[in-house]
C-alpha cells in the first residue's frame, strides 16, 4: 500500500488533534483574551468621551394672511432639492458661525487638570478671565493656574507650577508678554466656597480665536436630511462637553430660523417701501389737482359741463385711463431695470405687472436671474471672487441680465409706441373739445386729472393694506421640532463596540495561534500517524510515566503490575511474532535523536525479558553519550570501548544487575573513534562470544539521526527496534526509518512509540487499535485497562500549567 508523503504542513483536518492542540494552548488563549480586555480598558480609560447632540428642523412655508387675501395666486409647492441644499449650506456658512460665536461664551475655554483626562468647565468654571490681547500668537496658548489655600494663585505657561515665585490676587490685571488679563470670581460662589473648591487644584484656560471658531464650528456641524418629503433635517454636533455640544446645536438651529425670518421680512419691507414712495408721489399730484379745481371753480364759477362736453370727455377719459395704464407699465419696467441693475429685491407687484407680457418669459428670466444671484451668495460662503466657480457664475449673471434687458427694452419700445398712438388720439379729441367754451373745457380737464390721480392713489392704499396684513400674519418658514439635550450618553468611545472588537481580536489571535500550531504541528501523536508514512512494523506503545523516573530507569521490577510493565510485556510478546526461531537473539534499540527514550526502553525491555527466565545482557554502544551506567548506577571506567581495543577481556567488563538473568556492559571511556570500533572485527567477536552465553543481547546504539555509528549493527541484529516519542519526535524522523528499510536494507525493523499520554488513550485519541499492529494484538493494556496498578497520580498545579503551555517532562 503506498504511504502518504510527509509534508511540512498538516494537509488533513483532524478534529481530535486540533482539540488537543487547543487544550495545550488554553493558557495562551486566556492570555490573549485577558490582554485584549486590558487594551480595551486602556482605550476606554485614556480616550476622552465624545458626546453628540441633535436638533431637528422642519423647513416649510406658512403664511396664512397671504392665503386669505389670495395675494399669491400660484400653488405653494414644496422646497426643491436645490433649495434644501441651499439651506444646508447656509447652516454651514460663516453667517451662522458668527451668530453662534456671538451668542455663546466661547471666547475663553476653561479646563480642570485631571490625573488622566482633562475636564472642560463650560459654563461651570469657578473663575472668569477678562483679557486684552497684545499678540495674536497668544490665541490657543494654555495658561496653567493653581490656587493656594488663601485664594491667591500662581500662573505659568507650563504644567510645572512649582517654578513661578510670584502669587497673584483675584481681580488684578496681570501683564504677560502677549496678553493682559485678570481673573474674576464666579458670582455663583462665595469667596469661602471658591477657596474650598479650587484650593490645591490645577486649572488652565485658553483664549480662543473667534474668527477661527466662526469657520470651525459650522464646519463641524453634521447636517443630514431626515425626510425629503417632510423637509426635515437633523443638525448634529460632537464635543467632549455635552452641555457645550447641546448649546451649539440649539443655537445653530435657532439662529438659522431667525436668519431666515429676517430675510423673509426684509422682502416684505422692501415691497412696502416701494408702495410708500409711490403713494407719496401720487399724493402730491392729487393735492395739486384738487387745489387747481378748487381755484378754478372759485374764479370762474363753473359747476358741471354740458351734454356735449360729457360725450367728448367720456372718450378722453377712456384714452387717459389707457394712457395711465401704459405709463404705469412703462414705470414698472423702468423700476424693474433699476432693481435688476442694483440687484434689489424685486417686489411682487412688479412681477405681477411684467408677468402679463411675452407669455411669462420675463417672469421666467427674472426667476433664473434670482437663482443665479442666490448661487453666487452661496459660492461666496465657501469661496472668493477670484475663484473660477465665482467667475463662471458672474458671467452667467451678466449674460442673463443682458438677455433680460433686451426683452424689457423690446417691450418698453412697444409700450412707448402704443403710448404715442394714444396721445395722438387724445390730441384729436382735445381739438374737438377746444371748440367748446374754453373755461368749461379747462374745468373738465382738471376734474379728469384729479379723478385719475385719485383712482391710482386708492389702488396703492389697498395694496399697502394688503401687504401690511401679510407682514403681520407672517409665520417663520422653519420650525425647530426637537431641541438638543445635554443629558446624553457618550457616542465615542463606544464601550460595547470596543470591548467586542478587542475580545474578537483576542479570540481571533488565539484561534490563529492554534491554527498555525496545528498547521505546523509535526510531532508524532499516535501509531496510526506512523502507519500512514512507513511500512515498518508497529511493535507497541509505552505510556508516559508521570512520576519522576528513578536514576536506574528500571521500572518493571518495582511495579510489576503497572501499566508500563504490562506495556513492555506486550512488546515482549509481540517480538515473538516477529521471529520465534530457536537460539540467541540480538536486539538493537535506536532512535533519531536523544531524549526519545531509547535507553529507558532498552533497560526496561531487558528487564521484562529477564523476568521470563531468559538470560539477557545490555550493551551500551552509544559511546559518545553513554547512559547505561547511569541507569544501573555504576562507574564507567571500563566497558565496550576498552573491550573493543583489547584492553579488557569480556569477563571483566560484564556487570550484574539487581535482577537475576540481567547483565550489562557499560560504554566505557569515550573513545576518539567510536564508529571504527563498532564496525571492527572485535565487535563481531564480542557478539559471537555473548550469544554463546546469553539468550538475548540488547544493544543501546547511537541515534541514527545524529550519527551513523549504529547502522551496521542494526543491519546485523535479529530485532532492530526504532524508538519514537509521542508529541516529541517529528514526523520527518520517519524518513530515517524509511531510509533504513529501503537504502540500508534493514530487516524486521519495528517501531515503539514511547511516552504516550494516558489521557489520550482513555479518550481514544489516535490509539484505537493496539500497539501490536501487524504481529498480534497486545493484551493487558487498553483491553483490561484499570486492572493493573497505575503509575499515575493527580497532577500538581505546576504540572497543569506546564500542560497548558504544552511543556511535559522528557522521557529519556
């Protein structure tokens, strides 16, 4: 069966392995989450809260007097989108900024110094500053103040208030390089209350540049359309002081409504001024005509004209009325030209007259000109006359004005021609009238002029009355529906959002760490994993010994019924399935690197085989890093190295252990050429010598992943055993096993997985089938778990912490 290729990253997802890695890194998870919560707390603690205030305005037109008198015949339509945008720009303009700054106490900002955050004392400062600026550079400069117990204070441009040697009294002018000011007591506090409130505390104030505030405050206003059909907009403002934010929003809304009302009333006032000027002129003419009639009656004693005079004068009056209408229209057009030239507000009466001509073209042209002039005003709120946008708008105004003038001049010329024709007809009738008695004709002419002036005068009075009623009934077009309140929760920093984000970051960082460790997890966890990558036989597993391993490392004799002892018995049984031939057998135990439990397994396998009645000898062939002498607690003065160079005979190097039938030969002094000694003929002679005297020879060879000393020995033995340590040995180590099988042609190579954790065996992680796979099912462990004595005790707190960090004692 083809084996799976070993890769640096885990390609398949194993939930059980993922859960084990997550458990090992649980403390890191707690650390990440706890760190995230600390960071979230610091963000909330060291970021000043931001409050948002909101006011709602309804934009609409409502003039009941105009509706009653039917002055405006057109249907009042909703404000268009462009008009709405124009209102929003007005709110953001310097016009509103000037009104806000002029109404609120923003000239000086007062703060109380805190341990972490400073607190602005808007409208609640215990003192007030009156100043005279010498240099504009003083704007925005912090002036720190600390009050003494007697009410005096020290002042400095830095936070270190210990350096100023002079103290100052309240209500005294203080001269500084760029500004002159004095500190006044807030009238809400008595002197005693003031001292008690401010003593020992540090304050500072800044003198603000009002011209900057006029621009900055409107720019910081957030204006949004809530409902386009209802024409409602929301004005919002954010600030670190909730009262200040509420005041700015409410003032902005109130000042916008007031500004719009003023502009609307200004239009009505201009209409009334025009009518008043016209009434005064007509009144003078009427007085003159009345005086002339009265004087004529007295001097000529004429009461009524005759029948003939009545007929002629009737026609003359008709022509005179027509002449008056034409003259009035010409006067209106001249007034329109003047208003357009001077960019005055065009009255409604003028618009009603000119609307009769050219099918409303003049009205449409005037409205277009009005719109362009309004756009120019909006442009000037955010740009200068030198900008391209302004010049383009100015050119459009000029072109529209010229176009309007051409239309008006054309109509005016037509009216003047018509007036000449009427005058000619009047001349004809006046010639006829001249035949009548001269005095009677003169009287009639004076009466006619007086009647004309009287009718015009009465018409103007009616119009004036109507506009005065309209002005009295005017209702502001804009209405504040909702005022801002200072009692609001901060909108920033958002506690819930920040805590959630940082918790999420903690969880995500922990998850990423676990995923990375899972992907890069290259340790061998089970025999199942080993089986995926090699054809070598799986001999069994050795559970992890939780207690401290004794110096001798021989455990099977101390607890014969322990789980570890039973595991070694199972391996001993499985060795019989590999080869059950008669005669002495040689076993070589190797590993990839140190600390995988090679020596531990060699000693205890030798011990459990010795228990079965066979004579066993252990050879320490790891002459670079010998350990057998440590396992049996003896000296290492002589052994394999002295034996192979012929210095000591085998009989003098063989040592006896505390167990019957178990002997051993230590490595001896470290030689300079261990590789040459192992492959020398002396080694073969030694093996032959020992086989004649022992049933089993177990050789502890050097790790093949570090040096190649033990490979020749492994090739010659009957039972080559390769030790891997669970959760320590890398999957890449299996390459060495496959290399021994394919390149070095090692026969009967079998694998023991050492240091397997009992908890994983309990819960079935990776060891579902036994450690004797391929050569018989191991018994005594896994099959009858709990029957034998266990070498496990409850872990200490330190051991639990080590497990959380993935740190375990090494089985050597």
